[in-house]
């Protein structure tokens, strides 16, 4: 059943997030204003080395006041492709440089409230380029064995949707023998 959008109006804006009210009508005839969060899209990188380890960051998220493991990720700039953004984020956040990215999976993590799109890529290996240039992203950078990912998810050490989507798809690829 399709909802009808009669119009939208922006009620807040900044460079990262925009809040809109959409005048919507549900199939049953009910009409109301629905909040919509419009955001810049996200690029995520699952970098896998020859030892079947994934490059991950241990970081604090102040909104939920929690610590967890995440894949390198960040907002896509207006002048770059999702692949370029993913590669840039890997180097900025970890100090490792990837040679190329292959699409892994695409996701809309909360499409009932936001238009956010997550482009998740897989990179085979990386070369150390130097210390990370983004100093506010992580406390630790580690290569985590893929074999440990499931347990980390089960223990809620990995909860970020961008990381979960990418890692679960990566685990599926590994289990089925498909490589990105």
C-alpha cells in the first residue's frame, strides 16, 4: 500500500542533517504530518587482508554513551563518489590506504524515518600510509579475524548499522565462498 505525499516543508537544516515535515496520507485515508530526517549518504569500508582479518576501529559514540567496534565510514562529500569516500575514510581514520573498492552491499538503515543511504564496499588488503589524520575517530585500530566477528556481534561489541550490514554480508560471502 502506497502512502501519498501532499507536500513537504523543511523545519531545520545544517550541513549534516535536515529535518522536514511531510504532509502524508495513509492508504486508510488518515492524513498527518510525518517527520523526515534527510541526511548526506554514508560510505563504509570492509577492508580484508590476506589473513582474513577486517580493519576495525574501537570508538565511543557520545549519543548512546557506548563503546564499540566499527568499520571505517563517513559522509560522502558532494564532489566524490561513494567508492572515493570509502577509500578516503579508511585512510583518514586508520592510516591504511586501499587500492580499490568493490561494492559489497547497499542499505537504507531506517527508511521509515530517514533517507540515509549506506554504500558498503569491500577492499582486498591495504598498505600502511602513516598515522591517521582524523584524530577524533578512534581509540584503537585493529585487524580483527573474520572468525571472531559473529561472537563480537552476539556480545553487542558491534552495533552500528553500517558496520553490521557490511560485516554480516562479508560473513555471508565467506560462508558461501563468494568474494565480493
